[in-house]
C-alpha cells in the first residue's frame, strides 16, 4: 500500500510542477494580474511537500524490506545493517533520481519562501524554470524509472547491495553530489529567469550566490569523499583514476568553481554579466552530462551502475530541451543585456577572468578526454584515455590556475598598479623560487609535474595567507577568512598530491607467516592469517605488525572479504595514518607454496589531499555563513566585498 | 559578427549532444575479435590431452571439411555450461576438435566423463602458447575453420543454445 501511496504522491507532485510552470508563464504574460504570479510560490512549496513525502515512502519500504517492491528486492537484503537499508534507497538508479527531484523541489520551495533580493518577475520566471526542470525529471521517473514498481511474485529475500557500496562514506557520497548538482540547477533556473526578464545584474548575482556556494561546497565534499572511498575501498592505493565517473563529478565542480568567482565579480562590481549567465548554464549542463555518463553506460568505468541505453536517450532528450533551450535563449537575449562595468587589465577582476579562463581550459581538457573514446569509436578505433593524457594536460594548466589564485586576492578591484601587485606578491614568489631550486637539489630524480607542483604549493600556501598580512584579524570579515582557508586548502591538497606522486614506495611480496619485509621507512611482519566472521560476510584477516626503525610496533589488519549476497570478493585495505603519511596494506591471495601476497605502500603526506579538500569545503562554508550574515544585517546587500 | 558569436555555445552543445547520442546508438565493444579471422591457422603440434583421444596438429584442421575448434579447460565453469550445446552440435554432424588449456590428463578425463565428450581430437596446450597464437584470450572460445585450414569465424565465450544457428551457418558457409 505504501508503494502505491508513494507513486500517487509522485504523480500529484508532477501535476503541481505543470501548474507551477503554467502559472509562472501566465504571471509573466499578464503582469496586471498579480494573483497568477503570486500563486507560484505556494504551489512550489506544495510540490516539495508531496515529493518529500513520496521519498519518505521509499525509505520506509527499504527500512521494512518490502520485497514485493522491485527496487527493494533488487537492491536490499533483510540481513543488511540498518544504515545500508536506508542508504539502499538512493544507492540505485530509480531511488537516486527520486532523490534528485526531491532535492530539486526542496530548493524550489526554499527560493519561493526565502528569496527577497531579485525583482518579483525574475523570481516568478525562476520558479517557472524550476517547475519545467522538475517536470522533465518527473517524466523520467514516472515513464521510465518508476521506483515504486511492484513484483508479481515477491522473492524470499533481496539480492543485496553491492558490497563495495556498503560503506558509511558511500551512504552519504551520492546524496552529497546530488545536492551539489541540484544546487547548480537552481543557478541554472536563476540564469534562465534573469534572461527571460532581462534582469542580469548584481541583484540576480547576489540571489544566486548562496546556491552556487552551497552547491560547490557539496560537490567539493562529494569529490573529496569519493576520492577517499576509491582510495581505501578499491585497494589499488590510488586516489584519482581519471575514470569517466570521477570526471563526471569533477567537470561540474570546475564549472562551479569558475561560476563562484564570476558571480562574485558580478555581485560586487557588476562586470562579467554574459559570462556569468553562460557559466550557470554550463555548470548545470556539466551536472547533466555527468549524470548521463554515469547512467547511460556509454563509457565503461570501474563504477558499474545499472546501465540502460533507453534511460540514456531520455536524459539526452532532457538535455536537448533544457540546455539547448537555455542556450537558444542566451543567443536571443544576451545581446539585449546592457554591458556591465569595465575594469583595467591589472585588477582583481582581471585575475578572476584569468582564473575563469584556466578553469574553463581544464574543463575542456577533461571533457575532451572523457568523450574522446566515444568519438574514436565512431571512427572504428578503441582507445582508453588515462593519466598519460590528463596529468600533463590538466595538471600544467592547474598549476597556472593556482598561481592566478594567489594573485587575485592581492589585487584591488577595478584598477591596480603592476608594481604594487608585485610588491605584495614578492614574499610568496621568493619562497616559491627557493622551493623550486631546493627541491631540485635535494631530490633531483622526481618527475617534472610533482616538482613544479610542490614548489607551486609552497608559493600558494604563503600567498593564500598573504591577504591577512597587517590586517586586524578580529575585524576581518568571515568570508575573507573563508577565502583564505579555501585557498590554503588548495595549496595543502596540491602539496599532498605532489609529495605522494614523487616519494611513494610500493612493494608486492609473497611472505610466510612470521616473515618480515620492508617498505619505505617501515619494517613489516606478517604475524598470522585468520578467518573471521562479520554480519553479512566472512573474511581472511591478516595480522600485520609494522614498525618504523626502533619505534613501537603497531598492528594492521587487512582483510580479504567474501560477501554472501550478492556473492562478491572484496579486499579491505588496512591503513595506518601516521603524522607524515599513511601505510597501506592489502592482503592478496595465498599461493600454492602457502605464502601470502602482501601489497604494501608507504604514501607520504597523502592525507593532505583530503585534508585540503576538507579545508576548501570549510572555507566555502565560512564564506557562505559570512555572506548570509552580512546580508541579514543590511537587507539591501552591501556592494563591498 | 558579434551576433554569430552568441550562437556559438549552442553549436558546441549540439556537437556534444551528437557525440553522446552517437555513443548511445553504438554501444562500446567489449570483446576484441582475433585479427586472425580470414587467415590460415598458425602451425602447431600438440600432444594428446587424454589417452582416449589423439592429439592435434594444424594439419588436422585442413582436411577438406570444415571443423569447429573449441578451446576449453576442466577448471572452467562456462565450459561446463557449454558442454551440452557442443553435444547437440555433434549430433548435427559437426566435427569438433578441442584444445585443453593449462590442464592435467586426469582432470580432462574426469571432465569428459562428467559433462560429455563431443570431441574427435584433443590437444593439450599446457602453456597457453597455441591459444595465444590464435589470438584467443580466454576459455571457452571457439573457431570455425574451413577445409583449407583458414579461420572463418570466432565465437568468444560459451556457445549458448541460441548461438547454434550462427555456428551452423558459419560452418555451412565455410564449405
């Protein structure tokens, strides 16, 4: 019964999305009838309430393990721990699409209730765009991916959730990314709304900024968490594989990062009007392209999701409608938008334009690399594109980007003197050059990219805190602190990547119980291998004792796990975090001679990568809180930054 | 000029949609066919895998009559699934030769006793060297070879009942 109620609620919500879109259009057509446009707001809220209720129905079905529902039977199992029963609701295609519209509708309701900054007609147009957007995804759910479908005969028990996904991090990784993607859709709706009413200006940018910032924080967290998951769960010791699914989350992040900075320029200085609108559309397109790549199965990936060309075609049609429509609107309307304020070539605006340019280039590099295999296949070639392309192509531009990132906050708005800028940048640049020479002398054999990366990281670390120099720290606004912490986070993450790539140590050995081997500064002894039993798996657990020099020994317990439903072997790496890096141990197969394979890594400073990611997100959060705080105190919004 | 520029994003997006649409319509190929289809079989001479059957050389594959060459192994589960289909093909009059991959005589004998024996000759390829020279990467895998010893068709994976017409047609075309 609950499944039917859920489905009914979903249909009702879809109906309200139609009403929302039509009321919006009617309200814009007849400005003399304020009741039409005014009704859009309550409808948007009602739509959100209905779809949230439908989503709760789905979660309930997963909690009680109602195996007569196809989605539950295919993705859950009554033996599963409760956390994974609940997360099973969105750990699959249908459920995740329902989560998507749920978040979308909640965002729409949020705009309807709280947004007071933009013009009334722009708000109505924005909510109309939201309604149209939601409608497409309702159609997708109801016509081709109904999460509430029943089975004719209920099976005894479900097929379980892929064990690799039974991990606390993964329970929250997809929703985090989805919040990010959907936040981008709000930016998209604002851009469409502003184009419809020709109201592209600072007010629109200020209304959009918290959504962009929030979405960007979520994407940052999602990517950081996803990278750490791949690192410890897959047991390959790597933290980024340039896999299509990883790129699918990176591309919206790159676009969102660019948008975040251009929207600030628009809000503060009223420059970059057309570019900001363009980026809002691009950022949302990249979210949709990402979803498409993950869901359609066009590209093979380590992330084996349910693959269905029909769903891919549906998503493609939605993209054609929304992105194509928005870009056509852009072509028609943007020519009539008044040009924004101008700025000098040496100014903070110019540095931000440079930053946008570099981000866009990286985005292009990643997009081309991700899609090239499809193009090549069209010409009868099979290619696989990986680190040899991405690392130098994206990496070198990323280093330039980081340098521009350091320069930006040290420049004044509108116009600045070259000499003054150089004086402010002198200390970080000198540090960077010293690092460049120092590293070459101390470690002449490391690769070019890690070498440059480390030097740029040191330059950026110094440069990021430079804006606080000689400032009254107590009176520095919260969003400036946010920027400093986020930029410092970039430097920290870059340092982690560079040091790990340059100095990691890897060993693959076959050892008997009791044997000692070594990796990096550690000596490692396999004490024993014992069978153990978990809630829904059995495993062989290696007891590995490691010590550095004469230090105290510590125990690592890598496992080779075997899950019963669905039957799958996974390896649980054992990771010991030290102050200066991580020791990473994977237990492999037992050979015919009775010896065990051990794969060992010493990964210096690798934790900095995720620490940096977290700092970027925290910086974003501080900035968001700081902006909202300031706007609350001066409702018309200060033009200062 | 500026007007045209404004439509550029739409054009780029159209291109992108085209690429992705093309990707949907042409699903990625996940198996790689052997480059040797259409060429003569490589020369080889394999000893018998079990005492009950003679071994296999490339000359046995060029006797004027098309044959099916099946790479299998006693340790391979899909090969067990494939066994009844091979029996069915034998009943249709197909001559099936086999190459056992990385196998032991007693294991092969047990496999034949348990899952049926459709084979005329079975060569033993202990090091997979002949398998690699055929451009084959796994078991089971089958090749249709015409009377002159030329590879006409490759089937990757187990032959399922619905694949039978395809195999029979390939054998007929090879005559």
